[in-house]
């Protein structure tokens, strides 16, 4: 299985709540750039798991315009910024197994994504994720490896 972890695009700083922060124009643009670049690694996602926060859902909506419709998309409260990384990681793996997914995309937030990498790949310190950046973890049986991490500024 290949697990793609993506941080939402750049979001506005002011909103009624953190949950309601929308993407900026740059956030939409960079998410689109990363989607086009991501097509080098996969042509489709079997399963997409998204945080319920507006900026994450808007990021997925932008990514979705670049890929065929996945078999399953789920919005999960367990993917919010302050979620428990161990529980979130186990939940992502359980959904992947349940839906027999080979390519899984998770659209979420910092610091959760960095901590999830550490939970899923033993010995890896939590990496930082720039907005719209993506990391890919490859699972071979129970063994997981962080294959790469890329940001929009690295491909521009």
C-alpha cells in the first residue's frame, strides 16, 4: 500500500473559528500544483480520508479535480490538528484494510501529519509539512518506509 499524507493548502488567518479557515488563492494554486506533480506517483486513489476542517476539505476538492473519482471518500474527526497520532494512524490503516485500498490519500494538518509519520515509520522524527506538501509512505507487509516528501516550493 502507498499512503500519501498531504497538508492542506495555505489558509487565511482570520475566521470565526479555526475549523472555518478557508484557503487563500495561493493555497488553492499550490494544492493544484502538488496535485499535478503527484500524478507522477499515482493516477488514482482508492481511498481518501479528509479532516472536517474547511481548509482540508477545500484542499481535497482541488486535488479531486486532477484525479479520477476515488472508490471511497470519508471525512474523519480523527484527522483534526490536535487528534491523537497513534489513534489516527491506526484508524487510517484500518480503513485502508477495510476498503482493500492500495493508494490512500490523507488530507490533514500539522502537527498531526508529522506525528503520524513517526507512528507509522519507526525511527523517523516527526517531519515538518509545509502547506500543500505531500509525503509518501510505502508499506510492504508490516514494514513501512518514508519514500519521499515534497512541497510546492520544491517543484516550482
